């Protein structure tokens, strides 16, 4: 293992020098806290662009990351006792963004495996698009997209992010790759738009991790597609925007929750395939219909964090499928995940918003999950995927759906009211995670242990 200490020294000195310069400029020009923070953010990003030229192995990047971690941790702890503290911590908000930044750069460096274009595009987007969005939003942001419970994001800042991300993708692909010009345009439009939405829904500094990793994944995936396939992907994005716009007319989803729905939809198609979009789409279409929301419910908002709790397990399954394959075998487990989310949310609506009894709420919720998500998924599995799942596994899935309803009924047995909140969203997530985990174990053991001899 060879550690390239010279490159580590060069990058370390540059970063310390940048921090010193910003500290001096702060005294002279009276820079605002956000300007100081984003100034260092851009200086750090520009320095990180040199990594593929300075390092030939990932261990050098690991050592640099470790040094940066220790340095930033010391500054964080001594922020009131060192002049460097005002550069990163002059902004009064809780964030782990600087540590996410280091992790993201290290992961992108490792995953790009020496491909300078694949490495540079995510870092350029993180460096310039994120900083531009923050500064434009701070100075010119008038049209706020966030609800009271969400991190502040403006339409102006998000549009600035899209423009810079578009150019940060377009220019490297045009100058340093052989990708056709039309394909470059399609890739840049898709990446710019989707990553702008990712930035919009990120919170607590997680954008420093999510932006580069998502940009890397999408660029690598899209570069492998033909021009015709890229046209289809662009049409899919437009179709998702249209569908979610129509759904938004129900007016119980926040703007950022709608943005998240578009990201989740496109990511689902990329990781799994088009038929994987049907279950979350059915959840989105039916969760606040049959019955339609009453006047009380219209005052509540499903914000981005609550929507997140309803899709995170489904996205995890999509990621597993993209790694190990077995789309047909896993599909009904994936469908059952969204059927359970629909049933749990419906139970809460029937019991607390409609005043139904526990038994009636449970029966209606179970039926809704079965009819609107589970059975359509079963039909897709049978006729679109041409795969017949073992009937014993199907019975277990129906039992899991019923079990999720019984679990939420038991959890809420002593409550008289229920408000839409992230806390309740995580309770729903925990219930679904338990039953999905049990289904996964049963499917894994089905061939010789659980159903042996039956």
C-alpha cells in the first residue's frame, strides 16, 4: 500500500490557505456567514477536483479524508476559540454537511475508479450548483417552496441549481467524452432537473452526501444508454411531472413532497423497471382518495419527511434488486411493502378522521391495500413478468398485510386523535420494516426449511 504523501500535503495546505484567506477577507469585507461558508465550500470543491491527478490509489484519499475529519472535528469543538470557527459555523443551523462532504468525495473517488469525467461532474455540481443555489436563494429567494416543518428552499435557488448543474454536466461530457451531442443534451437535462429536486428535498447538510452520489449514479447510468433510450428517459421524467402535478391537486402534499415523488419515481425506474413504479404510484393516487380528504384533513400536509417514511423501504428493495437481480422473485415482496403502507395510512384515516370503529377501520384498510395495490401487483407479476410465485409465499404476504393493520390498530388502541407527523410516519415505517423482514426470511428459507414437507 503506497500512500502519496506529497499529494496529501498539497491538498491539505491549499485547504488551510483557503480558510486563512476567507478569515482575513471576513475581517476586511465583513462577509456574511453564508458567504463565508459557501466560499470555503467552493474552495474545497475546486481542490477536490485534483484528486484523480494526484492520487493513483484510494488509500491516499482515505488518509486525506481522515486528516480532514480530525481537522474539522477540532474546529467544530473549538469553534468559539479559533478564527477558523466563523468560516464554517457562523451560520446558526445544525448541520453535519462538512462531514457528509468528505464522505461523498471519498465514495465518488472510489466508485469512479479513475474515470475523471465521472468523478468531476458530481464534484462540480456539489461545488458550484449547491453554492449558487444557497446564495441566490438567500439574496433573491421570494417564492418559498417549503412548509413550516421543512428546510427553507426557494424556487429561485432551485432554478439556479438546475442551470449550474446542467452546465456542470454538459461541458465535461462535450469536451472530454465521445458521447453524441444529442445524448449529452438529454443527459444534462435529466441530471440537472433530478439533482435539483434531490437538493430541494435534502435537509441538515445531507445534500453534501446525496447530491454527488445521486449525480454519479445517474450520469453513469445515462451514459450507458442509447440516444433513443435517453429520449424515452426524458419523456418518463416529463410524464412523472405531469402525473404528480395532477395528484397534487388533492392539496394534501407539500411542494417538496411532490418533488420527492418525482425523484422516487425516476429512481425506481432506473433501479428496477417501469412496472416497479406502479405500486408507489397507486399508493400516491389512493392514499387520500376513497374517501377524498375532508375539510379537517385538507389543513394537514404530508411533508417531505412523511413521504420519505412511505418510500424508503421500497427504494431499498429497488437498490437490492439492482445489485443482485431476481426482479421477478422479489417483485411481490416489493408490492406488499406499498400495500402495507396504504393499509396502515388508511386505517389511521378511517379511525381518526372518519370516526369508524376499530374493526370497520381495519377491514376497510386491509381491503384497500389488497384491492388497490396487492392485486394489481399480482396481475403485473403474472402477465407482465410471466412469473408465478409459490402460493404459500402469497398467503404469507396476505397475512403480512393483515398483520400490519393489526399492528397499527394495537399501537393506536388507546389514542383518541392522530395528527400527521414524522413521529407517526416512523412508527408506520417500523411496522412495515418488521413484516418485510419476516417475508424476506421466509422467502429465503422457503425452499427447504420453513415449508419443508408441506
